[in-house]
């Protein structure tokens, strides 16, 4: 799972603190929760890269962040860019599609179409460049990917986006942690 893109996706729904983003990412992708240190390091890089900015603290005083227009653009570009053909369907593509289905601003059908186009282009390139043996191996791999995409499309047909969890986790960075840095 692309943690950077996943956090951007969660922040696209509104202000979140790190532990909340971690829980939402796991809830929306069906993956194991990411190490909380990786979440906060990623948020720090998003702020550094001007893809997220601090938001008002929540009622408990936890620091929160929100997406910038540049962050929104990067998120949309990630959804529009097909996963590498060698990437694991279970570890990369399935979480990406589940995340897309959970966001109201993302067209899941467009994400699926992008994946299918990349697959078709890869078949053509493999045939032209690598010869028949490599093309045959690639086509078998791509056939499995196609079957899985067909199944994913059926499963996502009725998927609906959903908001941030109304009862977010209670953990998070204490207020003012950056003041001592």
C-alpha cells in the first residue's frame, strides 16, 4: 500500500490527526494498520512538500492536518496512474481500489479503466519488444489480472463512499509537540 497516497486520501475527507489517519487508512483499505511512526513521518513529509498543512486542533487539543490543492492534485494523479503491472494485486491494487471506492471525489470506474488500459498497452508492448515467449508469459499474468479486475469491478459496483469515522481513535500527537523542535 502506498502510505503517502493513502494519507492524502484520508486527509481529502477533512482534518485528521495522525492516529486517526492510521485507523482510517486501515479501515478503508482492509490492510493492517501502518506503524504510527511511519504515519507521522509521512505527514511531516507531506507538510514539508506543501501537500498538507496544519489545521485547527480537535477538541482534545490533538494536532490535525488538511490537504492543500497541491495535495489534492497529487492524490488525483495517483489514482489516475495505473499500479505497476508487477505489483501485487492484494498488496497494491486491491487497497487502491478499496480506497477509491470509499472516497466521494474519486470515480472508481475511471480508476479501473486506467488499470485496464495499462494492461492492454503492456500486452502490445510485450509482443513487440520481447518476442513470443515473453509475450506468452506476460499474457498469462495479464489474463489473471484481467479476471481479478473483472471480479473487483463486480464487487465495487455497489460500493459507496463514506465519511471519516465519527468516533476517531483517542491517540494522537499532543498539542505543541513541534514547539520544542
